[in-house]
C-alpha cells in the first residue's frame, strides 16, 4: 500500500521518520523521497537478510538513513543513542514479508518443504519446531486457538502430539499434512489452506509478535512529536484489533481511572484518528499482489 502509506504518514523535508519493519526498504525509499532533501529515516528489522537488502536499496540516500538490526521495541533506547528526542512519523508494516515467505529455508510457508523455523531473527530464539515438539498438548492448543483463531485447535494439537510420539515433527510439509488430517475435509475452506491459521499462530508465538506490537504502540505514543503520524498495516484480525483499540484509547478525552473525584489528566484527546475504518489495498494492487488482500491500514495523528 505505498500510496496510502505516504498519504497518511505525510513525510516532510527535515522530518525524522521510523520504519519499524523496514524489510527490503520499499516504504523507506518512498518516505525518503517524500521528505527530501534532508528528511531522516531510521529503519528497524530483526532479519539480517532484510537489512542487507534495505541497505543496498537505500544506499543512494547516504547519511539520511540509519538501519538497526533489532525489534522496534528498542525504539526509545536507539533514538536516545542517536541523540533524537522525538520523531515525526512511525510506520509499522506487520507480519511476515514476501521475501521471508518466498525463502523456503525460513520455514514460514507450507508451499515448499523446509525446516520448521519461522524465526524473524535467525540468530536467536525458539523455533517453531521447538514449540511443536516440546509444548504440552493443552498449551499447543491454546496458542493455535488464540493466535490462529482456529476452531479445530484442540484436535490439531492432539494430532501433532500423536505424530511427534512417532517421530519429531521437523518440516513444514509434515506439519501441514498433520493439520490437514486433523481437520475434517468437509470443514476445509475454499480459499484458505487448512494449515494457514496454525502456521500463523506458531509464527506469532515464535516471534512474540503481539506483545511487540503492544509495546511498539506505547512507545510510539511517547516518541511522536506534535503533528506526528502513526501508520500501522496489519494482516489479520488479532493485530488489527490491538491497533484499533490503542488508537481509540489515544483519541479519548479523559483517561483517569474511574472513581477519581476530578480529572487529573487534562481531559483532552492526545491523538486524532485519521482512518475511521481500516483502509484496504486497491483492486489493482491485490491483482498484482494477492497477499495484499488482507492488508488493513490504520493511522492517527498526535495533537
């Protein structure tokens, strides 16, 4: 959603912008173009391969770009290290990138066989195989139910545990076949592979994505300058719900706890919501990139 990102982020010359999920640098390049000649962009990504790609793509912008390997939850410390007190825009393009999905060895997709990894930072952390082979059945079911919104979670977890008792579940295609066997054929959805929600749930758990999002939203609230813009692109209802509720909270007036005899917070909204409903990708973009059909953009401005 390149045009929509620039429209709502509204980059300006001299501004300081953060791309919390810089990926290959596509959005970052557009922000740098729109904020030329002297706008600055700080880009975060946990994926070392993504940062290398972004570094090459953004090379023409010289010292207007600073790339950081790490989670955007380290925003405050990183900006303090750069001597930056506030920013004029924060973009979060959530979820897994097309590059990660298309790299079979990363284990994000069931379209090709690969090790069950799913880590955005391949140098640290627990893999999806670790979760699948070691978690108790009830905890595995909880993750699949809560993070995948999968109604067959309990049955899928039981099938996974039965399969791992025979041999460890270590590859994407084996896990996908187990899930297909767990969900009755009559319950398969026409446009969604039976393993989609379970793979989503495991990826979210491996990368602690929802907790990172909540922390990132809190950090952005404090780091944005007056008039600064917050733009978030999500790809499933769990993320979108968190963003929607956070923006609604920021746009409320009084936020004092119930029961206080008088207002101590000033009672004025701190943000203005710019998107009453999530903005969806246009039909041309969806036709060119079917993965964009799930994208939902929300934006808010600090008052």
